[in-house]
C-alpha cells in the first residue's frame, strides 16, 4: 500500500469508527487488507483502494472498517472485572433495584461474545438469588461479522481453554465434534446488536453496569471524550462503568471519576438526567429479558 492510500485509509477509519491508526501501522493495514482482498476476490490492495476511493460502495467501507478492527477477547478476561461484578456491582444494584427487580448490563465492543457470556455464567450461578428478576445483557459491536459468531455461541477448543474454568465449560457447554456450543439458556440471556460507539445510543436505554473494555486505547483523546459522554448518558444513577486494565478517565474531560475503594470501577461524578426508557429487546429463541 502506498503512502497516499494509507493516509486515506487512516482518515476513513478515524471518521467511521474512531480508530486512530498509527502512522507506523502500514504493515498491519497490508496484512488485514490482503485477507480482505482474498475474501472479495480482488487482485490487489491497490485495486481495493481504488474501489474504496470511488465512494460508490458503502458496504466496502464497512468491510474495510471491520477488517481493521481488532477482535481479541477471551472468557473472564483479566478476571478482576468479573470479581468486581460479582462482589461489588451486583450487591449494589440488587439493593438499588429491589423494588422493580430488573438488571440491565451493556457489553460495548463485545467482539465474539465471550465477555457477555462470562457475565451470563455469573448470573446463572446466582439463579436462586435472582429468582423473579428480569435480566438483560446487551452486547454490541461495530462488526456485523463478529456478532454472527457471538450469536452462534460456538467456540473452538483453543477459545474455551482461554480463561474458562473447566467446571464452567462442562456446566454451560456441549461438545459437538471439535467445537463447544454454549447452552441455549445462556444464549437466551444475551442479545447482540450492531452498534458504533460514535453513534447516538438513546434507544438503548439505561444500564446498571457498562463494560467497555480495551476500546478507548484505539481512540484519540477527543474521541475518547465523546465516547465517554455517550456512555455516561446510558448509566443509571449510582451505576458503574468498567474499562480495560490499561484504560483510564484521568486527564480526560468527562463525568466519570475512578472509584477510590474499588480499583477498576468508574463512577459518575455527577447526576445525569435520566434517559428515555429502553426499547424492548427483540425476541430470539426462548426470548430475552426474562426472569431467571
């Protein structure tokens, strides 16, 4: 890829996804777009970029953004966020929501679904405590292709070995050939939707916890500030935001501040006006937003 095409690609990614691709990532662009060329039967990256510059194929723009998106994830990644969810976030929200008995969780940039299903496993293991509660887990990502994998809930031996305790694997998965299929019950607890974090999210409603991990690291400071402002609008009063281990809100103008008592949790530093009620989640299989 020549320097002119690389500059065009970087500008497109910034505009469409917020990804600030470094000037030293030409090798990454060549690698990712070579794979895309093979998928689309295009003879070279130069030809692909000529098609892109014509601006006649919005679907090609989306395919290139998806190709350049990093989809690295695993079950119970970094462990600490899930411990905080079980030991801090859940007790708080169960007390706050005791009257209406509803819990809503948003996994932003969910990739192939492991984070959302990890949270579902924690909730499933608390089924007796949560009897009669209405549980909703929403997983969103900019990539439609990766969301199809998340919805399927089918993982390789390598994927289930990464972070997933053996007892949870045997309890929540069924082996079919060389693949592991997550249980229908857990799949019915999660809805996956395509969503760009740069876009308005009013229709999603409010959440008791938002997991947006290892995403801000790809954004420049203005984009981080914009995304954090949108996330703040989606959090219910006294609710929590969970970022990646290397991410922080310090130094950024936002409505968030780190929790002094629980490292890894981010809290709203002021009250945000309540958002509209969420639109109903679309039914799938056994249905969503159902009591445990």
